[in-house]
C-alpha cells in the first residue's frame, strides 16, 4: 500500500466480490474456529464458554474486516488497526505470549485461502480473482499481525518501565537509613516481582571513564545505574555462584561488594561497598574483578577517616618530623617492622633485607627520638595503627606533617 494507492490490492478486486463471498463466510469462520481449537493448545478450552465466544468474536471480526475492506478499499483502516493494537495490549496484560495469537492469524488465513480456492474449483467464483484475493488476504493478515505486535510491544515496554521504577524504588528502600519497615519492603518487593531473601549484600559500581556499556544483570538482582555510584543488590549472596554471577555481569567495571547483612541493614552494606570502591580508585585495594569488602575489613577500618589517621600519626609519630624525609621513611619502615615482628631485630633485618647491625643502629635512633614512649604498649599499638594506615595509603609519611594538634 502507498499513499497514492491506500486501497492497494483491494482496489484490484472486482467491486462485487465481497457480495459473492459473504454467504460463505459464516461456514469459513466456523472452520477457522475448529482449526484453531484443534491445532493450538492454548485455545482448546471446550468447557469454557466465555473463552470459546471470545475466539468466535475474534475470527468474525477478522473476516468481517476483510469483507469491509473489499467493499470499500479506500476506507480508513486506522480504527481497525487500533482494535488489533488493543488486542495486543490485552494479550500482554494477561501475561500471555503473542505466539499463539499470531499462529491463529496465520491458520485463519490458510483456511480462508483454501476455502476460497475450493469455491473457484466449484465454479462459484471466477479463477481470475484468486491472485488479487490472495494478495489482499495476506496483506490483511500482515497488517493485523503488525498492529497486534505494536500493541503488545507497547504494553510490554510500559510494563517493563513501571516494573523497573518499582525495582529502583525497592533499591532505595533496601538501602535507606534509617531502615524501612519489613512490611513496606515486602509490599514493594511483591509488586516488583522480587522474592524477599533472608539476607543481602550491596555492590557499589564505578561508572567512571572506563564505562563502555550499562551492564545487564539477571532479574534476580536489583540494580540502579542512574545513581553514583551505581548499585546492585544481591539477594542471599552466600548462595552458590552468586558473587561470580555479579562479577561476570560487571566485567570491565570497578566494583566492591559490601558485607552480607540482614534485610534491614542494606545501608551498612552499601556504606562499606562505597568505601571499598573509593579505596580501589585510590589504589589501596587491588583493582580486581570485584573486591569483596569482607576480605579487607582491617583496611576498611584503618582508612575509614583519613583526617583521623593524620591526627593519630601527628600525635604518635611527632618525633619523626625532626628527621629529613629520606631518613624518616627508613626509620618509619623499621619501626613498623619492629612492632610487627615482636621487637625481634634479626627478623626485622630479614624482612627489610638489611644487615642486623643496620637495624640496631636505626633502633637506637628511634629510642633517642621517642624515649620511654617507644616501650609503652598502648603507645606502640597506636604507632602501629598509624604506620600501617600510612603504608596502606602508599607510604605517604609526609601527609600528616602539617597537622597541628
């Protein structure tokens, strides 16, 4: 069909063909209904009168529309298309596949074509109408199918959009602080088609310069990629293959998974995940496929507040400020190793790959600098915390030297 010839092949039909065919269409409709019920299991409901009537109405509507177009080829076809778009939307809203409906359309067209051929063979119709009738019939079929598909697709897209909105709100609810009630979570989860798990973990995802696509995650995981950082909620994360499935979906993106928590503690898991992701960006944690915060608890604890670490370092490592930077780094490294090795100078020498005498010389310098503090257990503990945190940050021994206490 073109804008210049809106009737298309219908204009090529004899003007009175619809009157010759109309008396036969009731029988054709009955045969189409029987064929549909016999060959398509979804429509085989002999005990369901309402359903059977619906099938009859659908077939009658299709054949009546065909006759009307044959009678008036230039008539406006849009209202009929609108009807089939509504049918498509109805199929989607009922949760059915469109396959059976499309199969029924094709089956109806085959039966109609076969019966019209039989009329020609019986000399009830002239043979020269067959080619034009066949073209008109299958155009009618194609347009019904296209309109139904359009309505079905429209409804599914709208449903998918509404479902995604509910799932996005559910992510917000699960990571809210203070937490939402269990009843509110359960109600929204039901409408979002998400089974409520016993526990969950939250993954923070970096969508920075390395982002090349929005990941496609399985429906069992909730996700929001329209926030920063992006968020994925993993139900029952200790289950087999859960972490691997998320890591595979996020392949190529930085991500950190927070700890497994109860349903009402999603905010805590997200907080840890975001902190872990920040440490990955800074190079403190490995830029691996997906970092699990559960494997780096001490690092997360030590680097929770950089300013607090700087203050602790300025308080407990103050004497090192009097030493020039290159020597300060060596003394700090020796002091941390000495604290970690249980004050064993020989073990420190092995760890640092230096002569034991060098270690003893440095320890004497440290003793001169710190005096009695160096032998105070409480001070030693705080020194070790500060030195280890500075080491995790990349040995930034100068970052705290300007902190004023």
